């Protein structure tokens, strides 16, 4: 023992060893002591960070589950923390402190109101307290900028303290080991320890600088530094993973924001968003154009300053739909006839809607306003509405609007109120059209419309009913006053001189007046009565006024014609027209053979009686129904001829003057010929002399086109015109049908005999065959044969028979 003491105390080696040992012991003691203290601080800080990190992680992942009250989701969330080291308890509380999810089922739905909980949850900033060997950490659960609950994690510090005690004991053992094994071992241990701590320090500096790409060499040791290194590495990995998740979330949010921005910029509607106070937050490019404000200029301004809207009609300020949407929390559409006033004062019609913007909890946090310019559509609708009730040429009301107003006036008519209806037809209008063209006629109509309108009272209605026909409604106007107004209009038109290309025209008018004094008459009947009176005035010499009187002979005739119009139309609907055949036979032996006849039209009335064409054709001609009748006759005649190819050699079909003036009739006839495949040589079209002369140019073109296809033509009623022989050489016809007025009394009237002889001779000279109508007796037939007339037609030869029974 003495020897060991002498060696240790007196020898240099011993003193060095003792010094080294003592120095190492002191140092190791200090190091171990410092290490224990540092380890304790570090482990406590680690526990604090671990608790705070777990609480923050739980808080970051809990909002959606807490908002949706998804208990299962919250349970899964807190259960995911069970693997955390030293976890004592993890729970989620709402704002009232009620436990909504916990690793301890016994705490569910309890309100934790103990002193530690109150002290923890009411502290500002990051919250953490130590109590009873536990680290209690809490983090706010935030959504939409407000706290909706708390995430709480409690870690047991007891195992850590136990581990720290073990570390202390190991440190003492290390110190003794260092004393025994010498300064070198201590020095190596210190040196090794220093290097490892230096690596940790350098890594901490890089992390503090924001660089999480720190890699620590694997340290499988069991000492505190090794554990610290491993824990440090895990912390760095956790921070890096947290940063990646945050970066991914930020990238996703940025992508969604960009997508929303691009969508708002690309749509064709203007979009404005506001906050709860109605302050502008955003304008897309279309909204900038429509309002005249840029997004930067409008941001933060009250919406009323940027989006100024008024009612188009009243010019009153319209309540902003954003205010309504904020107040009601519903989608709001803008009222019709809303006008947006741009920043520069320009105005436009718009349509829009406002919808509230809500956060995850359903709270309204703003409004989005979507609107678009409908100025063109609004103007088009206005024009279409105007066009539906007005004449495009004169600007007056049209026939439909006139009839609507007439019907409304009838409904307001009672025994104490009198109204009047005027029907005005211009005279000599066709002369202006034919002489100077339609442009002149249109100009004249506009000037006369202005002239008549100046004679109207403010309450009167003037309308153009069609062509050169006008109608006037005189509301609250007795008969005498109506006559005075009609005379004023007539005098104004009679005094009017229309000038065009150095030509001046006098224009007159015929006016029919109908008094409305409570009679039970419909609008159609009133118009028909006014039309009848108008044409009675026209037939009575023009430039005059005719008051409707149901007892007048002329009025009765006109009413009868209008009555026949309805019967004609109904006959078409009921298929009550019939075709008859009247034979045309040769009078001379050398005249052409074969069956030749005229196809005649008859109508069956409602009682089943046969109606002569003389009864209804005047009405058809007067009301322009002949083109429709002629088309039916042509179609049915060609069909019968096609079905009976051997029955007749030639069938004559009558065409009216109105049909000759129909531009589409030629195409129709050619189409029917092609469709039925009838030999055109079996067809002879009859046109009256007067109709041919009235439509000479069209008649020549019509006859020429059909004769080129093989059809033949007969000039009917020849001799009735004033210039028959003068026009005859211009009409390329095949037959002359001598007017029956010369035939009926030909035996006793030498003038008729001379006319028939002259017509027959002229026809033969021109290479035409002649046909005599109204051959009513054998005596007449013999006389015509002696004169060399080619054919005869009349009761002495054959009476008309139904075509179907031929």
C-alpha cells in the first residue's frame, strides 16, 4: 500500500498519472456533471418540442374533422399518436373545452375545467406547462383565421427522468473507468465526444440557417451524444417532412388560385368579388372593361362606387344585388331593364346575379357578382317588339296591332260611348308605282302617312293595313265628328301633290266609315264593313267618303262578296269544288276532229246545291282568290287528263287575269305538266282578252313559254275589248273565242253579224281557228256554219256535264 502511495505521490510518472488522473477525474466529473445537466435540459427541451410538435401536428390535421364533427376521423387522428414515445394522453377539445377525441376513452365528451387546463388553454402564444412529472402541450385548431378548438398532448417525463438517472450513473462509471485507464483514454473519449458534438453543432447551425438537407453519420452508440445524434437526425427528418407537406400544400393552393384566376380571366362575363362590408376585392378583365375601373383602382372601394346601376325607365338607383345577397344569404338576380353606368358615363344594359361566398363553416364571408352586357340583345328585343306592332316603311302601327287595338276598343264600347273606324284606300297609287317605280311609291306612302297623322287626335290610332290601305280608330268620337275628321283627311290627300323626277301626281283616296256604338260586332265584321264602305266609295267615283249602311244596295253587294269569300275558303277546306265538261264541236266539216271541250268550275254549297261560277267568281277576283282557284283547276284537270289519256283530244282550262300576273304560276304549270306527264298538245289554256291586254308583257311571256312546251292557247271573249284587233297580232294564240255577247242576238242584229264575220275573217287570215260561244239555238249554229266559223259551244250543242262522269 505504502509503495503504491509513494509511487502515486512522489514519482513523476505517478504524479503525471495522478495529475492526469486527477485532472481527468475533475474534468470527467465536470464533463459528466455538465453532460448530465445538458442532457437533462436537452431531454426536457426535447420533450417540450416533442409535445409541442405533436400538439401542432394534431392541430394542423384536425380542422376538417372538427368542422364536420367527424368523430371517427378525430379518433383515428389521435390514435395515430399512440406510437409517439412517452405519450401519456392525446386529445382534441372544442372551444368550450369539451373533449371530442382522446386516447383515453373515459375523457370523451367531458369538459376539462381543472386549474392546469385553464392555465394551459388561456395562455397566449405557444402553450406548455409542466405538472406532476408531465409535459402538457396545447395548440389552437384554426380554420378561416379563427380558433375552433384545441389539440392537447401530454407526455410522461418519468421515463426520461429514469433514463437520466441511468445516464448519471453511467457517467460516474465512465469517470472511474477514465481514472483507471488513464488520461489517454479520457483524452480519446473527450476528443471523440468533442468531434461528435461538433458535428451536431455544425448541423444545428445549418438548420438555423434554413438548410434541412443535413445528413448525420449513423451513430449506433448508446451514450447520450449518440442518442442526441439520432434524435437530432429524427428531428431534422421530421422538420424536412413537415416542410415538404407545407410546400405541397402551398403549391396546391397556388395552383388552385392560378386556376381560379385564369378561369375568371377567360370567361366572357364580368366578375366582381366583395367582402362582408361590400368592399371590392377583385375584378376580372371583362369587369374592368364593362365598368371602366381597373382591378388595382377598384380594390377596397365600396361596390356602389364601381358598380353603379339604375332602372332604364325610371332612372332611379337600383338596390345593389350584393347588399341583398349579404342580407339574405341567397343567390340574387338583377331586375330587368337595369343599366350600368360606366366610369366614363357611358351606359349599357346588363343582366347579372350575386351569390354569397361561404367559408367551411357556412358563414358568409363575401359575395361574387357576375354580369354581362345585353345592350345589343336588349336593343334587338326592342326593335323586334317595335317591328311586331309597326309597319317598317311608314312607322305607323301595322295591321296586327290595329286589330288588337280595335278588339280592345270593342270591349270598352258601351251605350254611352261612341267610336268610329275609318278604312282608307289611296287612288292612283298604282300609277305612281308603275310610272316611277316602287321607290317612288314607298316615298309617297311615307309622305301621305305623315300628312294623315297630322290630322289625327292624340287618342286616335293610324295604321297601315297593307299596300296603299290605311285604317284609323277614332276613340270617343261621335259620327258627325268622325265624318269631319274623315273629310279633313280626304281634303289633305286630295290637295297633296307628289313630285318625283320632274313629274307631279295627284293622289286621291276613298274612305269607308263605320260607326261603333255598342253593336255586337266583332273586329273582323267591323273591318269587313269598313272595307265594304271603302270600296263602295271607290266604285262610286273615288275621292269620296262612304258611311257604312247595311241597307245600301252597294253595301249589300260588297257584303255578299265578302260572304262568298268565307264560302270559297270553306269549300277549299271541305273539298266542295267540282269540274264540269262542256263540249266544243266543229261547225265545219273540214274542222279538226276528236273530242274538244272546255273544263268549267262549279261549287257545292252547304246545302249540297250546285253554285254557278257567276255567283262566287266576282268575289274571288275582288279578294284575290283566283290564283288559288286556278291552281286547283289546273292541278285537278291535268290529273284527270292523265288518268284518261284516250278520253278527249283537247281540254280547255281557264286562267284568270290575276293568275297571269302571278310570277310563280308558270313554274307551277310546268311542274304539274312534268309531274302528271300529260301530253301538252291535249291542253288549251283559255285567257280572256281583257286579262291578256291588262297583263300584256306577262301574258306574252307566259303564252310563249307554254306554247314552246306544246300547249295551245285560246283568247276568250274576243271582241269585248276596245282595241282587240290592235293587240291580237302581239298575242301568239291558237284559237279566237268570239265573245258570246255578239252570238246571242246574231240572227236579229246585223251589227253583231258584221262583228262576228270580221273577227272570223281576221282570225283565219292570221291562221287562227275560231270558236263561237253561246250557241243557244240550231238557227244560230247554222248561221255560224254558213259564215265559216270553225267551232261552236253552247246549249244547242251540249250542256255542261260532270267531268268525272264523262
